[in-house]
C-alpha cells in the first residue's frame, strides 16, 4: 500500500526536526563532556608569582585545588645561570608539589615551569616567576655610622624584577613563538582526537541500537551495511585515541610533536587514571571493529566494546571528580546513551536511505522513521533531563 504524499511530507518534516534536535543534543553533550581538569588548577605558590623573596630560598611550593599526578620532572626551575637542580616531591595527598633545590636559590630572577595531570588524567601546565635578593647586611658595629653608602648596592637592591631580567634577544623570541605554535598544535591535536573518538563511539552505539529497534522484515537487507558502518566506527575510534595520546604526549614534552613521540613522553602521557581511560576506550574500539557481524544478536562482542569504550569516556569525565558522585555518574551515563541513540540513529537512517536511493529501491522512510522515533523520543527526554542534572 503506497504512502500518501502528505504522509511523506510529514515524515520528512519530522526527520528535519529530528536532525535539528540532534544538533542541539550534540551541543549539550559536548559542553557536558568538558574535562574535569577544569576544576583542578594551581591555587597558590610560595614564593608568589611576581614577588621578591629576601634571602636564600630553599623550597618552592605549588598548591593545587585538587590532588595531581606529577608528569615528567613535575617542576623545573630556571635561574640566572640556567636550569637549577632540584628534587620534586608531593605532600598533603598530592595537593602540594614541592621543589627543593640542591643549593638554596640566591640573588637573581627565577622561573618555574610545572607540568602535572589532573585526577581525570588531563595534563595541566604553567609557569610563574619570582626574584630573590640577598638579605641586607647586619648593621655595622662601628661607632661612626656610614652616611654615604655606595649607590651601587642600593640601586641593585631596589631594582625592579623587570629591570633585573636581561632583555631577550630576537632568536629567543622566535623560539618562544615556535614553542607557542607547537603547543597550540599539540593542544588542537589532543582535542581533535578526543572529539573523533567520542563521535565514533556515539555513532557505533546508536547504529547498533538502530539495528536492534528499527530494522524489521525487508529492512534486514540493509543490516550488513549498518554493521559495516559500526566496524568502521571502531577503527575511527582507535585512530582518534592515537591522535589524543600523541597530542597529550606532545603537550607534556613542551609542544614538540617529535619529542612527544619519545618513549618517556608517551609513558608520562599515560600516567594516572588516564591510562585506564585510554585502555578501556582502546579495548572497546578493537571489539567494535572486530565484533559487528551478521546480526545484532551475533554482534554481542561489538556491544561489549561499546560498553567498555563508554566506561572509559565516563571515567575521564565529570563523574570522576564532581560530587555528588552517584548523581553525576548516573546522569553522565544516561546522557551518553541517549545522545548515542540520537546521533547514531540519525546517521544510520541517513546512510540507509542514501544507499536505497542510489540502488533505486523504495525508501520506506516512514516505516523506519516511525520505529526509530519511538526510541528516539524517549532518548530526547533523557538527554534533556541528564543535561539539566549535569548542569
């Protein structure tokens, strides 16, 4: 029985509205997936940034808002004569990072560069600077006070931090610009890899859900096409993870992609809970790429892969640090599942219809749309509720 034109028009309008809703849901999902590292920051330093300390400094302290994991050297002190040898330790259950110079810091200007990982594994870095001036000499025991002290020591003692620093030559400025460009590229690479992995997971999970709930009768002729797309999503997810790890490693190495590929930098990039995040997602990607075959029931391995990759994503998100943990964890999981149904379902529906049009087959969009709409309607409500809870 043919579908009236008005019904087809109505179905097309529903699909257009569904696409717009998916875009909104994606925006909410991306905003809600902001790394938990945004809640971990450097709180205070001692000596403070821009301050001048009197006398030798034998301990530099960095206090963070949440416990952190040391990456690389953790903290590097640069003095007037170059790098300063120092031992870096942690106290107060990881909140306090302490750099203890082998020799106390004396008169001069110093810069501290630090690199740590937040609880969710995301790298954080920064710099701060301070000056050290020698303590003033003890008052003279001579009965005749000095009324005309040399102007040279006084001038030196009152020199501003900016004046005490030697001007940077042009080659150093160029190197700083190159470092900044490299760091920007590494950051973009890490974020792009994370986004690619997330989108691949959403599409794979949604495609499997679409195959389970919307594919019936003669629609099963397109099942092989759908499952092939799921396998491709697994491969894309693994590629995104590789980009993310390399970008993160380069960030830890100071922005250089070449240095980021070094074994030590890669090892630092996989420090802390981030190793679990990447490990679960990588295992899930492999199972998705290898386990989607023949039918939804025969693709249990791929479904397990989706669950593992989803667990990795949740572990690296808000639910790892924000309280109340139970509420955030529940909302995060619900949000991820609902967003996957929308994203993967719409992407799969569009691909199936395009394939049917190319082959000259009846689109039967109304039937597929109606079946998908039942699940998508519930997912839409869940996306809104979970998004509000996460906000």
